[in-house]
C-alpha cells in the first residue's frame, strides 16, 4: 500500500518477493499475479527481501534494526536477527543458505549463522552507512557498498578487508560479484557504473550514459 523498496524472483522463477515502506513483505505468484503470503512483523519500513537459494525461506532487512528469516510455506518468522544499532538496509543469504549477510546504517556489515541466529563476524571499516552487502559465488568473500564512496571486499573467515575499491565520487548504493567471482560491478549516485578487477582493485570499465 506504499512505496516498494525491493523485488526479486524465487530461484525457480515462479514467485516474487517484495519489500515495502508499509512494513510488510509480500510473496506473489508470477503466473496469476496474486498474493500468496503477506509477511508481517517488522515495526517499520522494510528495505529489502530476498529468497534463500532453495526458495523455502525469505530474509528481510528493516529500518527497525532487525533482520528476519521467514518460512515461505507458513509465513511465520523462523528467526529474528538482532544486533545492529541502526536501520538495516540490505540482507541476503550465502550461496549455501547457511549464513546471512546484512548491511546497516550503523556503518557495519554482519554475517549471521542462520541456524543459531548468532553473529559470526562483524565487518568494520566503512566510515558511513553501508547500503548493500552480498556474498561471492563461493561464499568466501563479501562485497559491500557505502555512502563513504568506497566498495570493500572482505574475507569472510577472518573478517579482514582484502581490497578497498576507490574511484566513485559519490555514494555507492550497490555492488555485487560476477558469476565467476573475478569482478565486481558497482552503482553510484555519481551516475556511473564501474566494473572492477577483484585481484588488482583496478577499474576495468566505467559505464556512463
């Protein structure tokens, strides 16, 4: 009933999950356009929602400071992940579905154990809000995008920064790995998209227009 902040397909393409300013998440049937489930529980704006790799769960991130993991079949909350000290802008599953990474306005990224709900690692180094964070295809690294104009690549096992990608002249609002994990693409308020070489940290291409 309000602004929709994100939408993404289920792994099999039969459903879509959306996150809204009205504090709800909805799961839609692509073929019929009907709402299959409305997930309610967040107490403020929901910024992102996405499916687990097997399509059985949804993870959502909210301005209320929590991440929630939902059972798609029942619409119930399986786990509430609490620990961020400000709104959470983005959350997504690891490739194997065992972990979640979250990006927050508290300037940190957290990696969570889905089965226990505990924080495995807190990634600190950004100097302003973190807008997005996602795993590499093999799950060993995380890439984050921040209002501090940088993209950082992190080692999941140690929590250390492997590379800081610098060059954007304004907020970076998203970053993600290529399917083979060798490159990162980033999008910025500076009106450019950049493709980066992960091994060298250099810009391969700047897309403008």
